[in-house]
């Protein structure tokens, strides 16, 4: 049970979430099964479900949904756990590494207990001055942070240095035939690069639904949507889904950046080897 220790009280939607309620969500996130989660917590499955339903009613949001791959937390459920992890680290006054979902794959290798979240949440933490290292999935935001007027109006002034740039590509993932007119989009990703390529290639496309989380996007592919996915995340794709490399694959190359605020960071060769094994291409700064 020590994997589910929860000693931080958080608030969501103006309601207090107790440590025991956090344990419900953490166990469900780990097992993707209410029965298995209840075993981890040593409680009856019916009691687990009742407590989960009570929490949903208190917050007024849906916290989980069922898929062919198990029970998955909704964005609200994931957000609650993000707030919990952030609050716990803030309480301990530790070094803060905050990354998007793609850069988070690298952050898990380089840093201890990184906060991996959607980039809009990362920007909120940046405004609160709780970020020492920032992993950026879309290099557009590095450009924005280099804009002095934008930087001053949104965050005040701070100095940052780019200390790591790697490159990734996009591949096509679908359940059946890839459908350009039934796409799932991922906010704060580099999808805009793909969309510009599609326009230049004369391919008609339509983004039918958007999410902030690429892992949620992969789940939506199981429901029939088509997805341009970062190649580095292919290990999370189920065997029952189709993977194709677009004819314009080389054009989809895009940068994943890491920036440090007011401190010097050095990456040794062993870590670079590990990053390359993840499928990223590396550029020395």
C-alpha cells in the first residue's frame, strides 16, 4: 500500500478531495480495473464503486469511463491527480521539472519525478514561478517565450536557456482505413505542422475532436477516429491498431525542446543514448 500513500489534501471545482479519495483515483489509474484497484486498497469492489460515485457526485464531473482496454480516468480525473502530484512536490519544496506529454518521455529519464501535463497547465505553473525545467512539445512555444512583449505581459521577465533539442516525426494511426476527414487533434502539440503539410499536399481533412492528451487521443482511435501521432509514442499503441508512415513523413519532423530557468544543465552521453533509444533524434546545443 505504500505506492498509494496520499498525505496532501487538494481542492477541485471548489471541493476538498481527501487523501483516501486520491487513493481511489491513483489505484484506478494504475490498474485500469475497479476490481483490481479495490484489491490494491483492500476494500470490497462494491465499496470502491460507491466511494467513486460519491466523489463524482460531490464534484459534479465524470471521473472514469469504460473502454475495451479497461477503465480509464477522464481528463477531470487525470487533472485531479496532476494537482495532487504538484501539491505534494510544492509541499516538499523540491526541484520542479514540468513537461508536456511527449517531452515527458525524456523528462522521466533525465529528472526525478517530473510533472507531466498538458502544456496549458505547464504555462500556469510557469506563471506561478514553480518551474525550473520546462519540456516543450511544440517549438512554437519556445518562439513565443522568446518574444519579449509576450513574455513580459504573460510571465514577467525571466531568463531561460535551451539546453536540449531532440526531433520527432508523426505517423498515422487508425483502427481501420485512415480517414483524413475524421481526425482527432491534440492541443499544444505540433499538429499544426501536419495540417500545413496536408494543405500543401492538397489533402482535404477535418479535425472532428480535440484533446489535450495524446494518450486520450490513442484511446479515441479505438472509437474510430484517425490520428497523427508522435512516432516516439508508438509503444503505447495497441496491436489491434494500424500504423502507417505518410508519404510526407520526412516533412513532419519537429523539435522537442527543454529549457532551463536561471540554472545550467548538462546532459551526459549515457542519457543521450537512452534518449535515442526512445526513438528521438538528438541535436547537441
